[in-house]
C-alpha cells in the first residue's frame, strides 16, 4: 500500500468511519511527514481547517524545540521500527500549544498517527509544582522574615526578668505587647497577601503607627550592631485616614529586609508628605542603609529572585521585597529599590492617605463607610470626583445644585397600583424627570428607551411579570444592566432581600411609603451611580495629563501584538523621558512640574494623528507611544517631530546641564511577526528594545532619539 488511493472501497469506508468517530488526533502522513489526511479534532481543538493541513508537514505544526526529536523519531520509524511513542507540543491556530502524546505506526510506506491531548494533565502538574513552590517560599518567609520579631520578643522577655523597677517592667510589657501585635500583623500580611483583599480605612495616629512598626525591631537590630533612625516630616498630620495595619506591615517588612542587607551600620527611615491640603494625598517613605553589607561574606543578594523552576533571575526583587511591593500596591502606591557600588541600599515607596475630616461629618459617621471605594482605586481624584464623594458622605440636599449632574436625573417608577405611582411621582417630580409604568412588560420597554433611566423604583408584586423577573431581564441587557434598582415591597424579610440582591436590587423601600426616607435613598443611589461612572471613565486615564494610563497601555499592547501577528504588520513603540525633570521640580516646584507634564503630554497627543495610535503616561516624567502598522523609519520620524515640537515650546529649565529649556530623550523600536527562520520574536521584546534605545539616547547626551535596529 503506497498511498491512500490504493485502499479498497470497503477499507476506505471503514477508515473514514474511524476518522469520524475518534476523539483523538488522527493523521496519516507519508514517509517525509507530509500530511495526507486528518480528522475533525484538528479543527475543533487547533482551529485548522482540514484542507489547509494537507499542504503542511507534521514538522511545521510542532514547537520549534520539539522538531529535532520528531525528525529523529520519524527516521527511526521508517528505518528500523514499526511503531513509536513520542510527546510533542502541537501549535494551534490560536497562538498556543497543546501537549500531545503520539503513537506512530509505519505501514506500507505510510505513517499512521494517533495523538492524545494531555494539556490539562500537564497544566495540572504545572499548577501543582507552582503551588508547591509558593508553599516552600511561604515557609522560607515564615522562617526568615519572622525570625527578627521573634528574637525581639524573646529579648524583651529577658530584659523584663532583669528589670528592677516597675517602670522598667512596664516598658518591657509594652514592648512585648507591641512585638506580639507586630508578629501577628506580619503573619496576617503573609497569609492574606492578595492585591484583591480589602482593607480597613479608619482614622489613625500616623506617628504612633510608624513607631509601633519599628520599636519591636530595635532590640534585635542593636544586637546585630544596627541602629534604626526615624524622621517624620512636621507637615504630616498627626491623624490621617487609611489602613494602619497594612502600613505597619509594609514598614516592618521593609525594615526587616533592610536589616538583612547589613552586617552592621544604620537604617534611616524618612517620611515626607505631598500637599496635605488635598483630600487625598501621598506620603513618601524612604529607607536607606549605610554600613557594611553581608554580601561581602557571601550571603544572598536580596535583589535576586529564584523562580519556581529554581532559576535565579537578576534585576528582580527577592520574595520578601516582592511581598513589600504587593502590599504597597494594595495601598495604591508604588515601590522601588536600588543599590550602589558601596552596597548601600535605597528602598522607596509611597501610599495614598486621606485627610482626617471625621469631625466634620454629621452624626459622627465613620469616614470609611463611603470613601473606601475611592481609596481602593489607584487614582488622583479630580474635583468632580471629590464632589461626588462629598455628596455621598455629607448627604447634601440636591444633586443638581453643586453641578455634579448636568441634567435632571430620570427615574422610572413601576407599580401596578396607579395610586402608588401617582404618590411617588408627585413627591419626586420637582427634582427628577419621572416616567411611570404599570406593568412589568411596559417597564422593560421604557427601560430600554434612550436616554435610559438613571434609577428604577420597581414594585415586587405585580401580575403577569413580577419585580424579580423584570429585574433579571434588565440585568441581561447591556444598555440597562448598570441601572440601580430599588424594590418597592410590603415584604422585608431576609429571604426576599437576599433574592433581591441576586437580581440586581441595590435597596428596598417598604410600603406604605415614608417619603423622606424614599428621597434619601434615591439621592444616595444616584450619587453613588454618578461616582461609579466617574471611576469607570477615569480608570483608563491618567488624571494629570489626560493621556492613557499604564494599565490601559498594557492592555492595548497585548491587543496590538495579536493584531500585528495576525495581519503580519509592524508595530512600533516610542519611549520618552523628560531630561533632568527632577532638577526641574526642585527648581520650579511641583505645581510648575505638573504644568510642564501637561504641556508635554498635550504635544505628544497632538503629534499622533491616527486614531489607532496611543500615547500614555508610563510613570513620573516618562511617556510611551504605541504605533500600529508603522515601520521603524516612520516611528523615528514621529519621534523626531515630538522632540522638536517640545523644544519649540521653549519651557525654561535653567538648571538643566544640557540646555536652558525642557528637552526630551526618546527610544524607538519596531517589532515584526516571528519569521520561521528567526529565533527571536521582536514583538515580544519590543518593550525591552525601546527601553534599551531610551537608555542609549540618554547615555549619548540626551535631547535626541536613538533607534533600535533589529539587525
């Protein structure tokens, strides 16, 4: 049997039947591996149309690293063996790989292949290995990071046994209590280390919190010939609003990591504020070490991180510092670390805190009750956002009076009782645009009419279609799923409330109506809805420059890389840095620095003409541009226009070492789709290459661009 066409009609029918019913990868190839026939599984799992596969070879469909083994296996199969078992990674049309174990059979000049998909098994194994690695890391942290506070606790117990006066004993007891609390706090931080984990937002004493994080570590530090010095800027308020326990975790972990960087010496902790007149402000922390580093004695470098495979990766934080970084990010901050040739370490981070205005709140309500959503967003809030929050917290009487809403909110009242709808309409018509529906079906029709309602008052007990059913339908429609629904009901038991929550209700109003209570609930839900809309509009935007923020850029980068691969088009990136911007801030002040950033950002945005181009603020004074379907020459041309336009702005910068005006350094790189003859995909390294180009531009003297050439 030299080919498939020599099969008898009956054999051909049986073979086709087998190819139809099998759930495994089936394939027939010639002695060179050229595909002659495949079954439907290839299309279902890999996304290939079967006719398209007949022009391909098995070698074309496996992972490049698996090609040598496959070639060797096929040679053995056609030469001396009749059957062979082999595992390869099979490339799909979705830019992914499946792990497949093959059984090859050599019969009369043809290779019969049957492959079993083991991807889920491999993934489960990988997940298990990852979980085991994380468990070992946690054990390592528990043994290393908690060693110092435990040692401090034992030291204070020893000191207490030697104390002669009640005053000394009291001091030791206080420190034992602090050490115990710190130990519990650190363990809690380890066990709940999740960026999605919520945290308390309360009024707390800033100075006491910072000191409580350090005091339990002082005794152990002294025992290791390390002194800890603390400096808190006098402009930091005594009391602030935030999460004191999380802040103590961050400071304690950071001091513990700094202690590991020293054999003897000093650790300096400095806290300085941003403008504390704002409702939301930053506090910057800086931890520096000075002294003799244990690295000279061969101890582990805290800047080296070992991954789950045991590979040590340079320029990555150790697991302990990664934990600090994660905790800082949960408080809407940013963490950075650096060290110099003298083995001195510099750790910096900032967190967002709120000004303590609890004494201004009515009825002594806790500020955390309503400001928590704002605190958990990594945003610099604008005036209208803060107005919306004040609307909620201070319970102002009219939404429209403060300009929070541009027009009267629209409320849809749904009740089969005309008496109830008339009563509510008359009570609310002065402040809101009211529409009325007397059935569930009419309510659904009105809810989808534009402009859609801002809020719906929905009766639970209606004939034909009750309130629960109406609410479910509203939640299924994309145009209406965000509308808050308040149920009108004579029932108030827990079961109905739980059911209401599952179907989208945000609150209940009991009958007969208490109209002041009805108005209060409506105002609260409308203010909350407006605030959520503000957040949804700003989470992708940098508040200062109005460019896309880092999160938005990273999302678009992933999308554009996929497009470039699919369409086989180039993708370019420009990294931009304002030269000596730190000196500019020190010379002219933060307000002028913000104005400079806004002007540069506006210039960058105007230069990018096409709708698909994206300009984003990366961090601080760094910007980044993404240019789809743009080659290297075109990207370099745009970068030069940006540089010259900013120079033409003539923004004074008298302390710049290279010029008397603001200038830019730019790095340009272009990625292209992976070619079969190329070992490296420049799309996946696009970000690194543009960053390298930016560094080269700075080293070359700044106020210029550097183009990274792929060759």
